């Protein structure tokens, strides 16, 4: 696979919006996970709708066959996020990406919750967005968005969109993001350990009636996905 190329922007929302705008125009359609970050939904339901771009929201647990039924001739983007922002479902991104690519759609991934551990481009995503404000920054003192594209053609489209929107990052935010990257691996490994401990503790509490899925099963699924 060609080496991914990237861009930095002033915040994660700017990165999301610029990436989407790089691939749609009036009359187009996109499919977005229902567990997406709220500002992504607001952008689709507000800005894109005003310019006659239609959005269909689907369950984060959608199957490949179900996704195929939602794709239209004018579907340009399948937008995934794993884990989901709202309820942390793990999407079957490799299988969903294949369906999208077979239909000629581009797969965009909001990878804010899985930087470093989830290799989104290797899993089939064409363009990946990260709100570096969160895990990458790590200290709640920056605003920064990142976009990476898996090849030069996709990169040029995204770069043009970013340039036209005019949303460059601040130099101090970039400097502090580099600081955060130096400890990202250590911090993410600790997140893995702590999250599983909390989930197992909650599973044994009488106040919790339904976990939805065993923490061990969910953890195993996520780890298999992220280490593939």
C-alpha cells in the first residue's frame, strides 16, 4: 500500500467537514454511522442539506449486506467511526469498506477514539480523520484536527478542500501535539487495561441490569480488529 499522506487543521470538526466536502457535491448522497460525533451529524443535517446533499444514517452494527441495500448510484461516501462516539460500538470496517469500494464509494473514518491502535488505512479506509485535541494531544490544552489519505490522488482532493476552507492550525497547537505523540503509546496501553477493569467491575454490579455484551467478548473483538 502507498504511504499515507496527511494534513493538519485547526480542530477535529474542521477536519471532518473538509474531508467530507472533498468528495461530495450537490445531488450526492452519503451514508454515515448513527453513532457519529454530534457535530458531524449537525454538519450533514444543516450545511450539506442546504446544498442538496442527502445523508442516510445507519446502525454502527450494520452488516455488509444491510449496507449494500443502503447504497445508491449517487452514494459517494461511507462514513464510519469505530468505536462510535456515542455508545462505543465496534464496526466491522474491513467488510463494510469492501462493500463501499465495490460500489465506487470512498470510505471516511473518524478514528479519534482509536489513534495508534487502529490501523484504519490497513483496514480499508481511504481517508482517516483524527481530533488530535483528544488522545493525541493528551493534556486538554490544544485544538487540532488531522486528516490522512491512503494515496496521492485522495490526498490532493482533501488538500484542495482544506485550502479552500482556510482552516490552518496554530503553531503552538502543533508543537504541543508533538509532545503528546511522545507518550501516546504508553497512554493508550493504560487505557486498554483500565477500560477492561472498569467494564468487568460494572458487569458485577447489581445496579447494572444490561451490559449489552460481555466486556471480554467486546474487548477480544476490538483487540482483534486493532491488531490485525
